[in-house]
C-alpha cells in the first residue's frame, strides 16, 4: 500500500519526513510503500538493539493495522508489487529524488522495489576506519550468501537468489562510478577515498547534468560498504532486509565478531577482482555459489569459515545470536528457503496463492520476532 505519507500525517498530525519517538524514529524512504525504522542513538548492546527495534516494529504495526487494515512485511523485495502500484515520495526533500529522476529511470525495481538492512559500525580515527573499510570489503561479497531474502518479484520467482542486488547493481548504470562493482575498492586514506571515489562519481554526475544537491556527498556512494563521515561510521548496504529484528541483530553480531577475528589475525585482503567475481556468483547462486576464494570454493564453505571466526571472537551476548547464522548457512538463507516453500506449495495451488501463503507467514514472523526456517 503506497500510504507512507498518510501514515506519517495521521500519526504526527501533518506530513513530515520522520516521526521521532523516545528511542527510535520512523519515516519515509524513496518509495511510498516503504518505511524506514532507525534508532535515535547507537545501541549499547545487542539485547538493546533487539528490544528497541522490536518496539518500533510493534508500534508501527499496531498503528497501520488499526488505521488501514495493513500490516508490515520485511525481506528485500515485495513479492507481488507492480511498479505502477507505488511511487516516489512527493513531499519535503522531494527535490533530491527529482534530481535523481532527471538522469536515472526510477521506475525500476532497483529503485522502487528494494529494501535493505543497513548496519553502521563506528570507527575511532582514520587508521581504524581504513582498516575496517578494507576488511569489510573483503567479506562484503559473501554476506549476501547468508543475508539474501529477495527470491520473488512481480509474482514470479526471480533468476537469482538475491534479486535485490541483481537490480541494485544496475539501477545507476547511467553513471557507473556511483555503484562501482558494489564491492568497494580498497583504500589507503580518507584523502584517497575522497579523490578516487567521491570526487570521481561527483565529476561524472556533473557531466550528465545531475543537480549540485547530490555532488560531493558520501551517502550518494552506492557501494556495498561506504564511509559516513558525518557519523564517523562505516555503513554496510549489501544485506537484504530480513524477516524479523532478531535475524538482523544476528547479522550484526556475526559481522562484528568476524571483524574482531580478522583484525586479530591480520587477515589478508583478497584481490579485488576475485571479490567482484565471487560477489556476482553469490548474487546468482547464494550459498551454493562456486567461488575463486582460496579459503573455500563454495559460498557455504566460506560462510562456515567466517562463522568459526565469529564464534571464536564473539562476546557471550553475541554468541546467543550466532546459532541463527549457523542455521541460515546449513539450512539455507531466507531467499532459498522462501523460494523452495513457494515452489512446493505452488505445485498444489497456483503460484500467487503459494506466494501469499508463505509471505503471510513472513509477516507474522516480523510481528512475533521469530526467524523463519
């Protein structure tokens, strides 16, 4: 339902971009059927993360259900949405989207039908930030093997395991330097990053007439990991949104623990070309993808090796969430599980009915905060 502006108006009393509550904020995204939920402050613990964001989900769910008979749905793409059934935010700050629309065709799935879980990790100084960026670059291609949740769009089973990333890779093809290879290039300094990444895509955007509103901005960078200099954080964008808050918390615990382990062992950085090739394979084939990674020739083996590092370096609190990642690796990521369930049920009924059945269960998973296996 493309009603985000109505939701915000009815909740707040007038149309606004965001509504701030004591612990969390919810508001608009580019698409009129998608709402963003974010914390007001960084979390002190994984338990606080789960509790706060689940309260946000429940608050929003109760409101939209009571007012509109609607319910929230997670995952990386809406399975039945036709692009004509939604639109772009038309209110305050719409000039940003208008600036994009002058160069890019926004009526594509890579704009109108994608949702992701964005994790921000702080860095203390330039040296720390560059180290974290480069380590995240070397694990970035393998995260979708665990985090994919977009098997279906427009009522059909997609070609790839991670269809969100398939469309995401193409959505700014008019200016390729904005997205690059999605897998970020290694950098040696903030200066190099600004010159070779931000300045390059800003120059390319200016050359095709993109409004100055978008030039020189770090958040325009559409790689899978980017610097957010205003927050002193690295933002990971390569993960599909999951079915419930608990699963997103598990992903954050996994990544944080893996990073600790990679720092501890001074992990080698794989060549960028290997990473980009592996990323393409993972987007297409998920955990079964065949890789060039010398530490594991399938995405499942690489994921298991990363999980071992995570268990060895996780806090006691984080270890409570890691079994969810283990189940994703052994039983299949959410995209693979949903695709299989829809295919099986589609043999007994028509495909649309099977999709409605499975995604109704996913909507319940979000409200109940229970992973879907």
